[in-house]
C-alpha cells in the first residue's frame, strides 16, 4: 500500500482554529496605532521570552530558530488558552496562524500581531488507512490539483477566509451527489470557524464545502464527524475515518505519510498584548459576553444538547455498568476460576489504563473498522469502567457482611439464591451504596473526555462555544454549573433509592402489613 | 434418628474429624465436650452440611444426606441450628427474623407466621422487643431470639454450637434456662459447650471429643464423675486447674494474677489462699529461678480439688535446682511453715522428660 506510515514523527497534525467573524477592514491601521504593553515589536526581541504555541501544530519549527529554543515553547491545547495565558501575564507572546489571530481579535481588540510574519504553514488532507485509501488518495490529489489549476480553491479560500463574515457566510448550494460509490467518513474539528463549525444543525465552513464538492464529483455521500483535534489523525491512521481535515504539512512529511498535497496555505504570526482601553463598562461587558455565549445563534441549545448527551452516556453506563458488575460478581462469588480469571484481567486492564486512552483504544483499535457511533463506544467503555467499580463495590459490600448471616440462612434451609437476595443483598446494599454515589459523580466527570472520540458532550460543546465566541468565562462556568446540576440530580436519585431500600427505615405499618396484631 | 457413619473432614493441613461414628436417637440430649480444636463444632456443622464432609455418611431418618442429589435445603429445614454468634439477620426486626423463614421456607401465611413468632417471643420473654432490630439488643436477648427463630421452624433436632460462649457471664443463665426448657419438651438436641455444669445437668448423653474423634462416651455421671480413659480424666481434672509455661523473664504475672482471681471467684476459693499462691509463685520464679543463668523454662500449674478442698501450686522446671527452704523472704517462709501447708521439693534424677526439678506447695483450708 502506498504511503505506509513507518515513522509517524514525520507528520503531526493540526487544525486551524475557529475563525470567527473577522474581516477587519481597518485592522492594519489599528495595529500601527497600538503600542505593545511589553514593548516588543520584532521577532528578534522574543528570544528568551515566554512563548506559547498550540500543541501538535509544530508552528514553532517554521520560524527557523534552533531546536533548543523551539523546545522551550509552552504547549497549549486551544488558541483561547494561549490568549488567557497572555492576558494573565503567563506568556509574553504566542504563535498562531494569521486567520486565527483575526478571529481572536474580533472579541479581543487589545491583541496585536508583530508585523513580521514568522513563517507559513501548509494544510493538507490525511487519507484514512483502510482499503479505500489508494482510490481516495488518487481522487483527492486530482481534485486538489484541478482546484488549484482552475482557481476554484482560491475562490473558496477568498469566500470563507479572506472575506469571512460570520453573519452571511454559508454554503449557498449544497452540491448534488449520486452517492453511487458509497459513503466517506470525514473527520473535522467541528468548532473552528471558518473551516468547520455547526450552524443551525448543519456543518458549515471551508472544509465542509470543500469535501462536499469532492464527494459530489466522485459520487460519494458524506458523513462529517466532529472530534477533538488530536483525534483526527489518530482516527484516520487507524482507518476509522476516510479523510481527516486541516493537517499541517511538515517539511519532513516526505514519502512515508498519507497526506495529500496542501489545499490551503496560511501565514504564522506572533501575538502580543497591546495598550487598549475598553469602551465598555464591566456590566456592559458581562451582558455582552452573556448574550454571545448563550443567546446568539441559540447557543444555549448547544449546552442543552451536550448535557443531554453527557446524561445519556452517564445514565446508560450506570445502568449497563451496574448490570455488568453485578453479573461479574454473581459469576465470581463462588470462586469459579474461569470467571474470576476473566474478571481479574479486565479489572486489572481497566484500572491501569487512563480513561481517555482506554476510550481511544476502544474507538480506534478495537472498534476501529466498525461504524459504531462515538456515543455508543463511550457507553460501552464507561459501562466497563463503571462495571469494574461496581464489581469492586459488591466485593467490599458483601465482604463486610459477617459470614454467619449466610450460614444462618443456609442452616435454616434457604437456598443459595434465596439467601443471596433475601438476606445478603439488602445488607450489602447499605454498605456499598455510599461508594456507589461517589462512583456516579466520578463517572459524570470522567465522561468529559469523550470529545476525543468525536462525541459532542457537554465539555466539548462548551469548548465549541468558547472557540466561536473567544470568551472563556461564561462557557466554562456554565459547563461547571451544569455538571453540578447533573451530579446533584443523579445523587438525589441514588439517595432516594438508598432510603427506599433501607430496611431500617420502614414504618411499623409496613412491617406488620396484613397482620392482625395480638394483644 | 440420625446415624453418622465414619465421618471424616479433612482440610489441606488439618483433619478436624477422623472417622466419627455415632447414632443420635430421637429425644436424645447430647452434650459434646472436649478441648478446643478437637472437632466438636466441625461435627455439628457437618451434620447439617454447613461443612461438606470429606467422607462418611449421615443418615437422617433413613435418607443419606451426603449422597449426591440430596436436597439439602429440605433436610436443613428439619434441623435447627443455634450459633455462637447468634447470627440474627441484621436488616430485619426481631419479629421478621422469626417470621420470614417460616413464610419463605414453610409457606406459612403472614398471619400464621406472626402468631407463631409472638407465641415464641412470649416463651423466651421478649414479646416487647418484637419490633426492635437485633443490634439494639443484648447478646443474651439476641441468643434467645435466635433460639425462637429456630423453634419457629419446628425442627426435629436442634444443633447448638457453643450457644453461650460469646456471652457476658451475667447473660449465660438466661440463655441456658431457655435451652433447659426446650430440653424438657423432649426435643432432640445436640449441644457443643464449654459449660460443664450445664452439660452435666441438661444432657442424657455426653460425647467427649479429642483429636477429631469421639474419645469417650457415656452418661453425664459416667463422664464427669468416673471418666475411664486417660485424656478424659485429665480434661475433667483440668477444668479445675490453671497451667502456664514461663519461658522468658518478661512473663506477664499481672495477667496470671487476674486469671487466678477469676478462677478463685468461680470456685469460691477465698482470697487468702490465692494471694499466698501468688506470693509463692513470684518468690520462687522471679526472685530465684530468674536469677539463674539462661532462659527460664518453667511449667506452672495451679490446681484446686473441690472434694478435698486443697489448692496446689505445682512447678516443674529445667536447669539448676532452687531449694525453697533457703528463701530469705519472711512472708514466704511463714507460708511454708503453716501447718496447713504441704511442700514437695525435689530433683528428679535421670529425668527423661524436659524438667528435672519438681516443687509443689499445697494449701489446705482449716477452720
């Protein structure tokens, strides 16, 4: 197979961040008027300063500095995190692609770029490592070459990037496709304007229109999947996705990668903080942020949708995990060697692997070639994780019961099943339900990593909103509050269950139900 | 009738039951006695199959319950068991502890079960505690309820596994009197106990177990008053003695003094004599033998013979001999001098045993 990957080092991917409504017509003039707070105006002055860059983009290698210096760049997960670091004076400057800078400055006029460009970066499409790879690679190369030759790509870039307007830009006509050659799955970030973002339930943006046209031309139907940026290349290499978008072309990519030719090029710039006085007062500012985070574009719906998905994953995992843990305990409780062996190994593995790694292994390795949805894979993964906890809880809970209880029941003539359900379980439940509650809470929190496998949960939705608004405060607080609310509701439910089944809280009437008392 | 044939129970390292055969007739009240760890409880737990015997047969009314395919749960309904640790179901009220097994296992109606439970609670004097939970009751009360729970199932035999050994001394009586009451109704019972007096009074047969076997069997009179075999004799005698091995100089004489105190209380020995024994023991061991070279190796026993009313301190020890008449302790000397005191102090020549010295001080009581 062509372009097999031996050395993955060669290529690291990147995504271009959300580009928001920027078309600042007077951007250049503003910059000239602003004075940088720390007095830095040229790239040379940045040597030895605290500099930031987005993880995995490898932008720092494009400046042409020695490796000792580029190694010192601090790595950030999202452009907005760098912005916050800059404003809280943890960074002196950060490196970002030009388009991202304009998008950020729309909300943060205090930002300014150094006039010198630090370098440029090319972006390509990664072709999934599966049986369709050869065909898709050839078709994509042809498509890009044609698009460059007849100026279509340039026009597309002008429309979406250079003349970006968040209020008017949209895919005007969705191209018709015959779909005769089946479906292709395309991994996009999904929250990065103007390349891929969600608007009114549809994916929009440069990447989306680009891929729709590709599909139309070659007779495919498209299936866009949004996910954490880090997961795009991983998933494509695992063969789970047919295409991954917005991958940085590295100088060394050479012959080993499965990257196509670049489909757009973008300048890299250093961003510093300038002297700027906001015209808005504090409350005005807050109201504006609030409006942007929740009201505009009905963004509250994203939170609601994310919360729904987080709840779905959590509740399903609790139900299935409880059943799984219970089944495992039932199979193991009499010391069956096979059952204990299997349970022991699964427990050992799941307890030893970080949740996010476990989920990615499930998604990209075990179910790599299947088309199970990320939500379903998350439910499977978290059911196992919760099931392990459940199994442990049952062991502790039943272990806490004096063996005399079982012996007394057996001696009276209770069968094994009768004594388990009538004598042991009601007592064990009171031992393990408190742990169960804290496991429920940890589970809700743990599900926040599902964004890595393309699930739009509450955390991911919060990130999406943040990446569109470039305002961190309300989105983060809202996400935190919603997690608290979900935890409180689920814990309240478990509490109710615990009270209901607490044998010692039954009323006298309940105990003496259907009995005529003797005097 | 329960017939036990060649019952053996083996674990990896120990064999608590070796080839035990015994027949329990209807109406028997059998007391099982013997030193700790000789398989008494194991025998009981094998009868209702809480422990699966390694080999042998148990035949209950003609049915071999060790045979594969035997419905043990049905058999167990006919055998009640009372445990050392009561084992009342902690999540159920006293009333439900007695009611629920009847409903679940015997198919009685709630009302029938309730009536039966209240009748039995009345019998054991705990009618008022029906709606309490077990952990709200004293050990003695819990055990009485456990007995009521067993009786509610109308078992053909009741197995008591040390029913009073987990109880505070003040509560032993109330439980024993309930058991005595049941014994009078002619129900078949088997009781493992360390309370010899109780065993003697309640049973019609006594099994003395030693080394996983029924070592000697007889009526209470035969076993307690005229035991025939060596180990039984020693056991019955040792019921009235305290023995210690003193093998280093850190020996806890305080604990010994406490035990001696309890022992004296139990046997109604007056303080005067026990404190004399204590003085003698400490004088000989601490003040003299401990002064010799090497680790001490002393076997000490304190014996009380109820019949002749003599309290004896006997010491056997290895190494150098200490002549007790050379003591300079005035108090000790005066004890030795008393007319009610008998002293033996000798070196055992050519001793083939561990100890080559023997000292015994006997104190008689004289009005």
